[in-house]
């Protein structure tokens, strides 16, 4: 189990976002199919209850994935801001050290 966690830690945030979006899309497709079956009719009461349980589980899974995606996107925004800030600081130092020396 530790090996799986180490592999996950090496995955980039963007890759993880893509993976979760694909999972969410599959869940949405499954939910759509289940809703279609429920509207189609011809189900016994037991089958209808099973279908409703399945739809509830899928809906919870989609909500959980949405929450995880929201967190990962927030983390991705933070990383982008840090990268932009580091780039701006690097550009400032480059300008201060190299262009100011050329002026003197």
C-alpha cells in the first residue's frame, strides 16, 4: 500500500485532475444510463429500488469527485501563482544585476 501512495505522490496535479475528470465523466455516463433505465419503465419494485440505490451511490461518488477536483484546482492555482511570483522575482534580479551593470 505504501508503494501506491508513493506512485500517487509522484503524479502531477494536472495529471490527477485529468484522471479525476475522466472518472467523473464515467460516473456521469453511468448515472445517465441508470436514469434512462428508470424512465424506460417496465421495472419491478425491487429493481426500481436497486436502481435508486445505485443512482444514489453514483451521485455521492460524483459529489466526492467534484470536491476533490475543486481542491486540486485550488492547489493548481496556488502552484501557478508561486511559479509566476518566482519568475517575476527572477526577472527582477536578472534586470537588476545584468542591465544595471551594463549601464555603469
